[in-house]
DNA sequence: ACTCTCGCAACTAACGTTGTTACAAGACGA
DNA sequence: TCGTCTTGTAACAACGTTAGTTGCGAGAGT
C-alpha cells in the first residue's frame, strides 16, 4: 500500500478511541474494523505507545487505551510519533563532487525542511477529538 | 533509490545547461556526469521535454538543449514537470464504510494539498540560474 | 492449568524505482 | 546509399519499502 496507510490507521483508531476513552480495544477488534491485520495494528500502535499516546495491557481484559485526554492529542502528535517524514530528501551519502549538485541539494533540502515544519504546524491545530464525520 | 533522485537529476542537469545554454549535450554525457545511465537520463529529461523545458534532437549533432531562457525556468516548473507529488495522500479507492475514516481522510488530504501548494509556491521563487555553488 | 492478550521475529508478496540490455527510428555526413 | 550517431521505447533484473502472514514466547487474569 501507500506511505499513507500507517498514518490513516493510527488516526482512524485514535479517533474512535477519543469517542469512548475508557473502553479497552484489542488489536483484533481494531484490525477487524480497519480491514487489516492484528500484527499490523500492533506495529503501528506500538509507535504511538512509545510516544506516550496509548497504553497497552496483556491478558484477559487487555488491549489498547488512550494514555492521555483526547483533547490533548493533535494530528501532529500522531504524525511525529510515526516519524514518517513525508517530505523526504535523501541525505546525500556521496561527497558532492560537483558544487552545483551540492548547492542544489542544500537549496532543496532547505525548502523541504521548511515545508515539513509548516505541515507539522498545521497538523498541530487539530486534535483528534475535533475531527468528526458530519 | 529514493523518491528524490529524479528531481535531483533533473535539477542538476538543468542547472548545468543554464550555465551554457547553447551547448547540446547527449544523454551519455549527462549520465556520465551524474553517475547514472543514459536511459534513465532520457526517461527523466523526456518529462521535461513534454513540459516544454527542453528540446531533444536525434542524429549526429543531436542531444538535449534548453527550450527556454534559463531565467524563466523555476524549480517549481521542474517539480511539476515530473509530477512527483511528494505530498501523497492515497485517493481512498474503497467506499468509506466508516464516517470517521472519511472525515479524517478529508481533513488530512486538505492539509496535504495546502502544503503541496505552498511547496510549489516556495519553489517558484527560485530559477535554475539562481542556484550556484559558492 | 488454561486462556486471552500483546510483543516480536521471520518470512512472503506486492509495488515502485533504478539500472541494464536490446532494438527500432530518425538525422547527418561521407 | 551507407554507415554512424543519437534519441525513443520496451522488456527485464535488482533493490528497497511496505503490508500481510505465521509462529512462538511472555504476561495477566480467571
């Protein structure tokens, strides 16, 4: 699939949890609803747990739950937790060998970094609670 | 390699041409300088030709040349010619089935589109002539 | 004990990108 | 006209990334 799908899965799941913050959901439930696989769910939500957005418990009544108030979780938090870095400029491993190439890379990287900043800025304006189907 | 490399190759080549606008260069020369393959060069530069930035000629004195004044070619022109669409949101082929998923997709797509606009805006500020190694 | 859950590692499959080979078609000069 | 240089294009291999899948171990709870 696309680069997008991890972010989609994460947001989708969090948004559902935001509507019912105390309910514990298993990976299997989530996978079922999202049309994917429990292992994939654990992979993605594991990132969110590392970032402090979710908690997980093993055992009978185990599963996933929000770790914080949904009003305090922005789209940017999710984006950053996954560190997708949509705006990728390859880190130019080779020594430039051509000053033009070097200058171009610097220029483009600069713009990309700026743009990624503003993307994050923009995502930070919305919390997961605020997105709702009409 | 990375998503980035087509854009890098295109910009690198155009920048060199901008410094010597009347010289005709073969794909082999360009590939050699960029450390890649003539076929790859033709693939990438072919896009630029379709966009009206370059011309190509077959035969003995054939090769590639700028189609326009280098001062009139911006980084955005190159980016758009390649239609890389760095900011990809998958076009959600499936019917949503879940209104939350739908709303999220709309929200995220909206932000992404905005961001891509501002990237292009930003790239439009610089012409290929203006980038130079110090 | 038994069962349910997450955690994790390993493997497969699909996809996109680059690189490579091969060949056809057009342009030019001898 | 013939040979040679070039682009144009198709087909294929190589590689990396991602999602999906299977299997097994480790905790938690009954």
